[in-house]
C-alpha cells in the first residue's frame, strides 16, 4: 500500500510542476479571469489544489493544518502559491 501512495505522490508532484509552469505563462488578467467554474479562476483552482493536498496530508499523517472551506484562498499570488 505504501508504494501506491508513493506513486500517487510522485504523480501529483509531476502534474503540479507542469500545471504551475503553464500558469506562469499567462498574464495576470487571464490567470485571475472568472470563468464560471466553482473556484472561479485558475488562481482559485490552484488554491483549491493546495487545500485538498493539505487535507489529504492531514488524513494520511494525522498532522498539519488545513482550512475548513474547499474554496479558501491560502495565497494571493502565484509565486507564493507555488512555494
């Protein structure tokens, strides 16, 4: 079972690197444009991915903080969100 979680964590890291590289090519207007999705914009969606990662890490490890809302904005700019 541990190898499965390690494989999924590796995939998550790979996907996040590709996603953030693509996001960094957008100008600020497109990056924050509200597109009618649940998390409103790409910025909101990337924050949601971080929130969900933190929720899963808490479930798996029993430690760590995470917000109560899935649409929480943890960081207000892309560089801070990526770190």
